[in-house]
């Protein structure tokens, strides 16, 4: 006697409801107060920083050092080489760094000299 073959239906896989629940939740809306604008944004802060006298002075010192380094190399085809540009950048960075160090050491010295009240 042969066994009769019974066709069993494959078990249906359980669908994950966790992923659906996470995706189904709407993002919480940020409450905005009507009539209020941000007090400042990044561009305003950048402009305020650029207007600072120390920043202008640092840029001038760096540009002067870069021009001096370019002038040292002379004119002609060498003037356009990447080594010359790198040397100018290094000179500018060194000049700016020296100016910053002197600014902060002078400021610290002034604070140290002040008599205590």
C-alpha cells in the first residue's frame, strides 16, 4: 500500500510589524512661534566676525607676507610654480600666527599688570 501524498501549504512567514510601526509614525512637528524670527544666523555671525578689527589686521598681515614671499622668488616662469605659491601660503600663515601670538601675549601681560581691586 502506498501512502497518499498530501499537499501541505507552506507556512506563511510572519511579517515584522516593528518596521511598519516605526515607519508609520509621523515625525513630530516642531512648534514654531508665530512672529518670532531667529535673532541671528550663521551669515550674520560671519559678517560680524569679518568686521572685527583684529580679523582685518590678520588678513592684511597675511597678504603682505604672501606678497613679500612672491616678490622674493622673482618674476618669470618660476613665479607660477606651485612651490612659490606654497611658500607664499606658509609665509602668510607664519605671519598670521606670529601676530596672533603677540596679540594674546600682550593681552595676558596687560591683565597680569592690572592691580587687584
